[in-house]
């Protein structure tokens, strides 16, 4: 069933163009290709915007979310609520009390549990029609490529640039779009990487910020995480304009969303020639 | 003397304000403009510089909306009326 869904997504096939035929409709519903009545009811308020073909695209999509913390929490909740069919979430950490000002997937009772375990439980309860894979692991050079395999989209909700650069390389290797986001204090940033077409994370930020960056007002992660989730949904639906070749900068204190232009670095060590700069 | 416009984003907006103009001697380069920000907020300037007094290499700098990169970027020339934008990328998740 999953294989069929994946083929449909990649081939840009739209079920609603299949000639109306009761026998065919029954077959598609049984095989999971059409929306069930429960799904139609669940997505009633978004179906007018994206159509059944859009909803089926979301259901047929596989998204890897690296990080189940401040950014990951809103991203995961809204992707699950929107009906993204297969979510792979990756995070090595366990829930701590000092996470709870912003990591809204987790609660006091989850302290000590793996974040991915806590998150997967909440997401399955929110939407039982989706598949959730929970990997309690850090993104590293040994597992990133495998983690990205079979995914339609990668979301960087990590808290460190070492992992981010590795994820960026995996996205480039497998030619999978990547949406990067990061937050601090009242501020956050986002860019979408279409490998080989827009500035990759290494082009955008060849030098990572130094030092610990831990102070944050929880709402910042919420706002930037939701921008990231929206970007993901747009990419999956192929709707609107993506934030490629631009760094969106959210400034919560001034209520501003600024755009800093980016461009591919021909010497980038990931997507360019690799000459040092 | 000449006047250079500065646009500061996010944390730098907190430190230096949204849009400002600084006066620097001509000819000027990016480093002169950055150091002039010390007159606006001396403590804030420390967040722009690394331990050796150079602009942190993580800070994104644009002149007239064009990204300036490379080891010698602080020596990039700036002309009267130019706009220098600065942004400190963040890391948290």
C-alpha cells in the first residue's frame, strides 16, 4: 500500500482524474488510495483549499523531522494534524523539565522519556490515520543518508549546526528538499533548500554561530516552527512560493519578518566546487 | 566624512536599532562602519566581534543587499550612501 502511495506522489498522479467507476472507487478505497469518510470529515476545513488530490498528496508524503524539541513540537503537531501520511522523527534526547516552556508536545509526565517516544504517542493520538516512526538517535554522518532515504522532505528542527550540516549534505546527496529553521531569544530564521537549485545551508551559513544559544521565549519556537510546517505543506502540495535563496528572519520584538537574500556559493563544499572560502 | 546607512536585523536590531546612519571617514570599509556602531552601543559591539576583535565570521554582512563573504570581507569598500546590513544567525531549536 505504501509503495503505491509513493509511486503516486512521485509520478504526480491525481486520483480524481481516474474515470468515475464504482468498482474502481471501491478498489481504490480498499487499497487506501482514496480518502475514507473519516478522513473527509477530519479534513473538511482544508479540503476546499487543497482538494482531494492535495489531501492524497499529503497522505502519500514521507517527511523526516530531525529534532522533537522547540521547533519540532509545533512542526510535528501541525504536519500530523494536516494529514502528512508518514512522519519519521529523530531525536536522541530525553524530556527534561527545562524543555517545557517551549516543547509543547511534552508534559510533566513525560520527563525522563525519549522525546521521540513522547512525541509519537501524542501524534498517533492526534491522528490515527498517519504512520509515525520514532528514532531515538542523533543525526550523524553514519546514519543521515539512511535516515533521509525514501523521504520526500527533510525538516531541520535541530539545535546544533554539526547535525544541521550533516542533514544538509544528506539532502544534497539524495536530492531531497530541506527546510532549515533555528531560533534564539525572540528571533528565528528559516530557509528552504532545493538541492542544486537554491543556496544550501552551507552556502547560507558557512560558519556556525559560536557558543551556547539556549535562552528563548517559547513562543519564538512556536512561530518559527509553524512557518517551517507551512513551508513543508506548501512544498508537498506544490503551492505558493517557497523561501528558497532567502533567509526569512522573524523578529518577535519588532513584529517583523525580514528577508535576507541568499545565493548559491559556487565554491560551496557541499553543493559547489568545494574551494575554501 | 561620509554617511553610511546601517540596517540591523534581529538581535542586532535590539542592540543598535532598526535603521541608523553612521559617519565614517572616506575612504571607508566595512570594518569602519562596524566599529562606528560602538558609538551607538559599546557593549553591543562586543557581540559583533570575536576574541581577536574581528567581526565574527558567522555574522552575515550585506552591502546594498549583496552578500559579502571571504576572509577579507572587513576590508570591502563602502561608499557614501551605501547600506550595510548585519544579521547574526541563530542556532537553537
